[in-house]
């Protein structure tokens, strides 16, 4: 190949990489917008207390979905999902986590008296649909077809809001209305995903001789690791609900809603980073650690900057919160800054945790995450059951991912990169383990 041809090829690859990264970020921004619009509608129709309970339900759904996404979604990204035994194992684990996790979470809220029986059944349906859609979304992510996620999330949003709006014309809007709308919206998203996925990606195989152990060997630690954050957030909501009531939880959630776009940009770019680290596994680990450090700093800066802009706007226009969220809501600028700090802290963890997972260090990262989340939970409990302002809860939560990110970088990735210094390629995954399957479908 001529030098000009090589330059042209490199430019084409760079353009494709930028397009994929942009697609990952846009998909998560749009998902953030969709979530914001749905919760904004809930704030206006259900009030602070109703928003607090709905936020708890959504937190429970996301908690179960995150475990499924980490266990199954990350496994199908890193392992060879086109190999029959592995694919069968992925299918069985997806069913087990989707049904089992949804039953467990909905039953817990029913037994504790948070939900009535009808609401618990709707939560069960919404949780199952949410988990199934997430697995389908991860297939798009694994093949780096991020722009299709915008179509999936649009379908889910339109159907959910249409159901709530149409229902409001005939009867008062309740929590059941929103849970039913979420379930139908996620079902619509599943249908769009099935239509858009390539045939090899959506095919089912016989579950005979499923390689459950191979999937569990990677997924159990990754699923536990990914599920920790939403579990801690859900626990924090329960603590605030017990200590300060549903109205206080609703106002805290309203502040989080305003920072949600920054949070989901961090998460979305993290999803792209995992696939990019797997794709670039032949690169020196030290180079990837430097890339992760730059990503962490940029994402943290964006999150903090976004929070400062929103908080400043609220300080200058104090009535803006009621106009945006609805009557009766008082969103403190300090709460917005606190959630922005939490988003920045998550950005200090996400790139390093994704890189460690791509290098099969998910067990060690899980141990770090258990420790840092334990610290965060203790701090949240101390804030919630003391005379300290409840707006400090996000600050307490931020201590966990910030410490965790620094530990993963300093004590896991840097020593690993130093040990691999003599081998320029660093540790690599087995040849059969790819992020995108056969070359025909390599993004």
C-alpha cells in the first residue's frame, strides 16, 4: 500500500471512530432527554411525593437492568457471542436475570408496602420489558451501531408519553399510569430494536449444551460491579425516604433530573470506551491508561461545567424551578451542584473500570467497588439521619466513585501496564474473544 493509501485508510478509521463515539454520546443524551421528559411529566402530574415514589420504582428497575446489562451485555461484548454454546449461555442467563430480578424487586416493594398489588404487577411488567430492551441495546453497542439506539429510545419515549397523555384525558393520572406507560414504551423499543438488528444478531439458538460457565466466568463479576452503583443509589433513596419522607426525596430527585444529561453522557461514553478498549486490545496498556485519564478529566470537567451553568441559572432565576418542574418544587442550586459533583466523580471511575474490565480484571475492580460503595452508603446514612442538609446526600455518594476510580487507576491499571512494559501489546484476550463477532459485522 502506498503512503497516501495508508494515510487515507488511517483518516477513514479516525472518522469512523469519531462517528461511533458521537453516536454513543448522542444516544445517551437522547436517552437522558427521554428520561427527563418522562420524569418532568411525572413531577407536574404526580407532585413531589409521587415523583419520589416513581423515582424509587425507576431506581429499582434500573438496578435490576444494570445487573442484567453487566452480566449479559458486557459478556456478549467481550466474549464471542456468535459461537453457539456461548450464545445459548447468554440466552439462558438473560432469561434468568430478566425474570428473576424483576420478580425479586417488585415483590420487595410489595412486601414493604411501598406499592399496592396492581402497581407491583405493573412494575414487574415494566422491569421485564426494560431488561429485554437493554439486552437488545447492548447488541447494538457491541457492534458499535450506536445511532440505532436513538430510534429505539424515541419509540419508547413516544409510546410512554402518548399512553400517559391519553390516559389523563379519561381518568386521573396515578403511579399506575406511569408504570403502564413505561412498560408499553419499553415493549415498543424492543420491537424497533428487533427490526433494526442484523439477522445474525437477533437469531436464537438451541439452549442444549449452553456454556453457562464461560458466560458466568466473566459476567458474574462484571454484573455485580455494574449493579453496585444503581443499588447504592436505590439504597440512598430508601434512606432519604425513611429519614425525610417522599416529598424531600422528590425534591432531591428533581435536582438530579436537571443534571441527568451530564450523568448519562458519562455513562454513554463509558459504554463506547468498553467496546473501544476491547477493539484496541493489541495497543500498549500504558497508552490506553493515558487515554482513559484524558477521558476522565474531560468528562468530569463537562459534568461540573454543566452543573455550574444550571445552578447559576437557578440562583439568578429562583422561580425557574417551578416553571420547569412544576408548582410546589423548590430546587436548591446547592443540590444541583452536589449532583454535578456526583457526575464528575462517576467520570473519574467509568473509563478506568471499563479498561480494567476489557483486560479481564473485573474481579479486582468488583472488590474495589464494594469497598467504595460501602463508604458511600455509610456517609449517606450519616447525612440522612443527622441534622445535616439533605442536599449533601449526592456529595456523600460522590465519595465512593471518586475514591474507587483513583484506586483502580493507581493500584490496578498502572502496575499492570508496568508489568507488561516489556511486551508492547500488553495482556490480550484470547483470539476467539472479540467485541464484534465475525469480520462481516465488525464495526
